[in-house]
C-alpha cells in the first residue's frame, strides 16, 4: 500500500511539484487544493491525511486532463470521482 503523497512526479515531459501549505499560510479560501499548470504544481492544504490523499489524486487528474487538453478537465464531478477511484485503488493495492 502506497499512500504517501509524492513531492514530485513525471507527467509527459514535465516534472510536477507537490507543495503542501499549512493552514496559517493558505490563501485559497474556496478550495483545499489546486493544479497550477503555469508552474507545474499541485498545491494542497495541510489537513487530515485521508482528505489530502483524495485531494492529491483529484488534482493529479486535473493535471493529466490538462496535459491532454481534455474538456473533461472542467467537469469537477468527473474529476473528483476519477481522482477518488485512483486514490482508493492505490491505497488498497496489495
């Protein structure tokens, strides 16, 4: 079972950085994480590890769909469900 959020990963020709921000420095009041394609970064609010794990996979799906120029990138329900499925698959794999 691998459920540690990576600090970096490869996506196509990019190295994506994962930044975890403490609550005291979090400025994005309307979300708990986001994908920044200009900086190739996933930014996560430090919080409950299970919520962070799900949020990481949600944002990783955004990153992949963005790289594919997919219109599904704008479908938050689709992204959240697919990210949640990936989070569960990886966490439960034996």
